[in-house]
């Protein structure tokens, strides 16, 4: 089982990078997890000799442009996501549109669309988690986003993948607007597996604050072997993760073999 980073904020020697995220999971099914903000995921796939025609499923973590604008450049594939992904989303800061480039009606025409608020089994070992319950008292308490009517958007569509492996669960997330600890806890509940082997994706942590402190303590308690924060995990958080867990930087073009080590 391998995960290939098709697009992330930082580049390696071969590939381009931009503010966004796209992973290719090579497992019992080939999964394209998020498609970034442009066609960079396609260009990097060619460099990395990843055949996007082999994609069995596209999984969209949530309905933001930096994870879904690439939908304009791909079609005729099964697409799995939360129904709220296609709601119109805006930045509270400047009112700019931050949602997807395609409407629900357009998505139904372009893809074999599956919308699910509940967890959804892609295969026996790969589960789309659906809507994440917000259980703890420190994550997802504020939001920078709103709907057109100015009502707060806490991103109920924010989801992730749980992948069963011989070493434990692998959790793959896009931005963790619902809280990375909430996501991991729900992955454990949905699968019935308590051992978390690896977590990779955007953790939506930017400051060295109580949220970061609680998250670090949670990961220490869970004794997670392989931790890969990237994308929207900003420098103060990355520095804390490095000091605590000696993480490696995630870059466009990286190939992570979950069966190694």
C-alpha cells in the first residue's frame, strides 16, 4: 500500500507545488483523494508515472477550492463526498468565494456521484468516514467561513478516509476542519480498530496554542508510529510536531510506502 503526494504546498526536486492537496492511494482500489486547486495534480502524475485512468474512486475531503478545483480537469469517475460539499462557501474575512467550481447538478453529469453523510465502505478495508462528530471540547470551535446568508459554515462536509492495514489504521485527511483528533476517534469507532498506525494530511493547525498542545498530547497518548502533517498545518505547528515526533516534511512528489519501516 502506497500513497503518492500528487500536490501539496511544498515541492520536491521533480514536482510542482501550490496551496492545495491531492493524494493517490495505491491499494486494493486506486483512490484519488482530493484534486488540488488546479491541474497541477495531473502534471505531477505524469512526472511520477501515475496513470490517472486507473483511478477507481475520487474522494473529496470537503468542498473548498484548494481541494476541489481540479474537478474541472477530470470526469467520468466515481466520486464520493458529503452532500454539503456543493454548498456555496465564502470567506468571512473578505467575502471571497472559496467553494467548488462545479455545482451539484454539474457534478451529477460529470461523475458517478455518491453523496453520503454516513460512513461509506469503498472496499472492505477503505472507508469514507462521512460527517465527523465533533466530540471534544477544543477542536472546531471557530470558523473562518460562512454561507451566502452570512451564517457560520463549520464545514459539516469535512471528512476523511480510514484505511485498514496489518499495522493498524491509516487515517487520510484533507484539512481537518472537524478536528484531527475528532477524525481519528471517529475512524476508530467506525472501523472498530483502536490501533492508529499513521495519520497524513492537513491538520488545520496554525498557532502554538491550546489546540495544538491538546492535539500533540492526543497523538502522544495514541502512540502513532507515522505522522505526516502537511498542507494547512503551518510552521508553528510543524515545528512542534518536529520537536515532539521528529516528523518528515511532506512534499509534492513524495511516495510513502506504508508497508515499509
